[in-house]
């Protein structure tokens, strides 16, 4: 059940954020759009679930990517960048549209 919930959370947050190159660009346009529609308490739960999963599977780039998106929605851009860097370190693929939005929101360009 926990695995199913984690998969659904990933899909809800990012549409199609994985390390699979074919998936990039297939996420719905709204996947990194309106921050105001997402409840902060729900985001905290999502971040906790991703963090717990990373304790068990620390080499999963996709989990870092998805948690980075959750941190973005919370406007915790430094944490989002940390997860993006870790995702890249693990050879994960970052959705370019998300990276552009994070750069614009954080004022950091990497």
C-alpha cells in the first residue's frame, strides 16, 4: 500500500518526474504551476514520505527530483536545489521546465 501511495504522490506532484528521458516533457503543464492550490500540510506529508523512502533507497534519483518539486512548492528553494544537485549526482534527469521555474523563483542559475 505504501508503494502505491508513493507512486501516486509522485504523479500528483510532478506529473511524470522520473529519471527516464522519454518521460521529460510529458508532464502536464500544470505540474509545476500554481503553488497556491497545494496545501502546505499535505506537502509536509509528501516530503516526509519521500525522506523516509530516501532512508531506505538513498540512490534513487527520482525521489530526490520529486522531493525537490515539493520543496519548490513550499518555496524552500535552497532545499530544492540540494535535492536537484543530489539527483544530478546520481545521473538523474531534471525536467528542464521545472529547472527554469526553480531558477526564476530562487534567483539562482546553475
